[in-house]
């Protein structure tokens, strides 16, 4: 059954691979044609009317008539879509809404149309085809795909719209049924509202899958947390697993499997859990780099494949071909790039070695949308650029995909009850387990503890933060009351040679190390 399903997947993705490959030397024509189709489909929409789509004759005139804007500026249109109004951003019907973090209000709502979904499928087919061709071991067993948020009900809504796709593997199009057949973990588990039960059942299914050959997750910390749960709960998981396996497998086979797992989980030789594991696909760039490296150290003989830049807003790049970085998804959106001077470039005008801010136009109704993502051009395949995600502009913390903005943290601190006269600082801590630490200009005590709990609650208005906290990717928020907090930060920066002339008091620090945490008083009493 699994071999047949993988054969169908390989066959179905081959045509998409061939089509994408054929256009690698036709970037400008591909991009101009894609933009023309999007504009010709939407002149009668509210947005198209407001921006004179009917008179846009080229990519250059599109750039002149439609300003670059972020989510906050686009939100009046999106709010109308969420409320159920049609023909606002796209003439095509909106199928569902997805949510992500990164706005001053915590959540961003992104509409999806069939064209928008197809943009992801157009990446995933060549991606999967080449992965199977280059790493045939991935098709020799079961797979684990972590694609949908855990605990989201099938009927959840935001405004008048469905929240999330009603079916698993929606982005994979016609591959859906075959991917379900090769999945080691039943898709229905994602509907469990009890996180502890979801995690336990996921661990049991994965531990049972001795032939697991592919793990496909977004953040590497997602997998790290599952592995940590397996080790923590091994004493209760393995007897239950033995009972399950005993009902369908010979006793001697079950004994060997349980013994192997006891050895692997007890000695931290985690690679022995899945002897046939070939590939782990996850984010590897920017803030995910260290976590991906830690996975590689645990699974030394496994290929760690970079995910490229695939966000809720747009499919931008994916692993394909040779060379560093990931290939631009030239058939999945219209892409523009802004350099440090503010100059704007089309995808066919980029230079290797330079870093740009990414602007996207998508089939789901984002027009010249400022992603705030920075990408480095690492080279070209044909005339199509290869990109590496290098981070986000502005003060944005992104340990596990949550994208907390400083504006959102300020608002959340106020909601938590912080007196605006009291200085506080939220610090992202990556190791040994990702979490946030709140430092408050006050002595330790119940007030600080209450503030920390209130802030954690307020931050959960960001759906990715809430999700990462719920599934354990982010540890509990910790609080520390210290005296002279700003002075401690200033002296630490002076020791590092940083000029403090005109230094502002930040509310969010997106990275930290042991020296900074010690300087801020983390080795003192924790609330």
C-alpha cells in the first residue's frame, strides 16, 4: 500500500517538476505573465477599482499605481473579506481564512482562494518530485507531516469565514489521498483539543513507525518538543505501545522494537528510534539555524532539508536544484525586492550577494504586500534567483514562528497591567529550551509573578505564540524583578563596545546570551 502510494506521488509530481524546470530560464516572461493574469482577473474588485487595475498595462505601471503596504494598511480590505463580503480583493471566491502572527493586534488574517492554494501546490510538486529523485529513501517507508495547527476544530470560524482548510493536505492538491496513506500519524489527531492527549498519541504513532523515512515539519523546535516528550514519558509510553503492537505483530518483533526504543530513549541515541529515517524537512535559516543544527547533531546520518521561505502570506522559495539557498517560486506569485537605499527591483533584476526586503503579490489578494522578510540572493539557477531567508526587519522576535513585534509587546504589557512608568524588557531566550523572559524594574514578589502571567495571557492573542506555548515549543514565560534594569542593560552594552549615545530603552530583545541574561539579573531570584 505504501509503495503504491509513493509511486503515485512520484508520478503525479513529475509533470509539475518538468513544467517548473522548463521555465527556469524564462523568469521575466513568467513573472510578467503571472502579474497580467492576476490584474486582468480583478479590475472590478473593490481593491482593483481603488487602484485603477483596468489601466495597469505593465509591471512598471503596476508599481506606479499601487503603493507598497503592510498588513495594517491592507487590513480595512481584509476586514471586509473576513466579514463575508465578496469581490473585495479578488473576484474569485475566498475558500477560507488562515491566521498568523506579526501584527500590532497579534493576529493577521490571510484569505485563501483556489488560485492562492494552487500557488503552494505549484511549489510542492517540483519540490516533492526532486526530493524523491535525489533522496529515494524518503519513499521507502511512512512519513510524518505536521502541517495543520493542533486543536483547531473542523468548523472553527473567524467572522463569517471558515478558519483554516476543512481538509488535511489542502496545499498538496491531488496528492492528498496518497499522502494520507503514507502518513504514520492519523490526520484526525490534529482535531484533538486536549494538547497532552494529542502529544501522547502522536508520540505513540511515531514510536510505532519503525520504517519512518521522512519527517516534514515547519519549525525544528516542533520536532524537538516531540522528541523531548518521548524521552520524558518513555516509562508510560513504551508499555502502552507494547500492548498496541502486540495486537497486530508477533511477540518477538514487539520485544525487539520495545528494547530498541528503551535503549534509544534512555541513552539519547535518538537516531536509533527510526533506523530508516532519510530526511527531516524544516526551517534552517535565520532564527531556526541553531535549532536545525541541534537536530542534525542528534540525527547525524539524516539529510536536513531547508524549507525555504513558505509563509502563510505567500509561497516564496523552496528547495530545488543545486547551489546554496532555495529557488524563487516564480510561478507562485509576483515578487519585488527593495534594497537598503529604498530602490525597487523586479525578480529578474536582482544581483547575487545582495540582501533585499521582499514584496509579494499573490492570487489570494495581497497586492505589493510588504512581508518584512529579508532575503539574500545566493546565486541563480538559469536566470531564476536562489534566496536565503536572513530574518525580518524591525524589532520582531521569532523563536518558533511567532513573530512578536515590539508594538504588540507594548500593547500586551499594558493589557497585563504594567504601570507605564515602570520599565520592563521582554527577552527572547533560545537555549536550552526556547522561551521568553520578562525583566521588570522592581523587586521580586507576587506582583511580578502576576504581571508575568498576565503578559503570557495577553501575548496569546498572537495565534502562533499561543500555539507554540500550547504544544510546548515555547516554554513558560519567566519573570524576574530587578533594580536598575535600564542601567544594567546600558552597562552591558557599554562593555561590549556599543555606543549608548541616544540609546533608547527597548521593550523587546530578539536574541540573548548568557552574559546578557546575567547582566540583567537572571541569576537572581526568579518570580
